């Protein structure tokens, strides 16, 4: 997720290349993240560009860090 976070936006294909699982799994996870408000999607022709919602993502990271203590 660090790569995604640093670049700010990526296509669904670029995101799928990072992970070692089926394309359908990636798109399913992206839909869940979108519904949760953690990513937004923009269509550019045939491409879908996903952008991380940094403020919301930081809140989730802060909340999860509680469990690392």
C-alpha cells in the first residue's frame, strides 16, 4: 500500500500488478475500499484511475495502530 499511497493515484491494472492474486480479487477489494470512502475512482476512457483518500486513510491507520501497542 505504500507505493499506492506515495504515488497518489494508479490505474486498476497498476494496482493489480503489485499483488499476487487474480484480477477479480483486486477489483473486488477496490470496490470495498471505494464503498468505505478510502479510495475514489475516475474514468478516463477505458481506464479507471483510483485515488487514495488520504485523510480517511490516515484515520484508519491511526485506529489500527492502537492494536499494535
